[in-house]
C-alpha cells in the first residue's frame, strides 16, 4: 500500500524558514516524480512544484508564486521528499501535501498533509 | 499559465440526481486533465485521469469527457458519499494548475 506521510509543519514567523518532509513507503520511491501541492485554509488547491527522478537529473519545476523561495529536493536512499521554505509570508500559510506522480505523469496518491502557519 | 475555470462553483443536488461539472481551459490541453474529489479535512482523491479514464476503484457512476478546452465530470446518480468538492487539474504544461473547485451539497 502506498503511504505518504508529511511532517515538520508548524508555526513560523514572517521572513522565517522551515523544512517539511514526506516519508514514502509501499512503492519504489526512486522510480517516481514527486509533487508538492498546498491548500490555504478554506481555499482551493495550488500546485507548488515537482521533482523528477534520478534518470531525469532530479530536475525541478515550480509555480511562479514560490520560485526562488521554496526548494524541492529528495533523498532516494531515505525514501524521502523535502520542501525547504525560505522568506515565508502569511500567503504561504497552508496545508502542504506530498504527492506521487505516476508513469503517465498523473498524480495518484496524496499524503494526509502538514499545516504550515506563518504568523507573528 | 493555463487557467482552468470550473462551473458551477457551487451546486445543490439530491441523492439520485445526475450532476455535471464543467472545466474550461484558457488554451488547448488535449486530454491532459484529471479530476479529484475532496471531502472536508481529507486529502483529495484521484477520480479520473486523461480526461476520461476512471481511476482503479472509483465507482462507475463517475465519468469524464472532453478534450481541447472543455471538459466535464458527470456523476450519473449522486450518492450520499459523493457530497464533496471537486477539482480539475491540467497537466499539459508547467506550471500545473487547478480549477477553483465545485462544491456539491445536499439539497
């Protein structure tokens, strides 16, 4: 069974940094691209970005709203996905979901999410 | 960026009703569209990908159609567990984008 478990969310001050993680199990993590998607309280879904697999040089894509501030990385030896968030603003307050991307580039599995709150 | 416009944003329906949700793309995306269902406090769940392919385990009352710029998600006979918010997502080009959502509530 595919499992994605996010962790590391919490309260951070504006301008601060935070790294959240996603632990993957139940599938061969290194074979898959992975995405982050976020959802602000009471709002819709926003795609954050994607990291490809080793065969694609671990290249990344980002939404314009986060490019240069948020960085996606992965450690295949630990079956883990990361989101490093810098220069955070209140607009970054959201539940952050980790997603598995299938071979035909669709997302078929989501974690339960971790809440990041940016507030003074 | 490709914008996805869902309509309606809210609909009220009864158990047994046929429900149709539309997703319009600001430019052609072939069939690179997925539909998700989200219930309160839960992560979204994939229903349909490639515009019309039903994800494994999803009831056959859900169906998707369309290509290019106009897509629909249809629930043939609404069940109590289908009351939720539905989102479309385009995967044609980066940045990937979602529609604004359609909340389906009980009439």
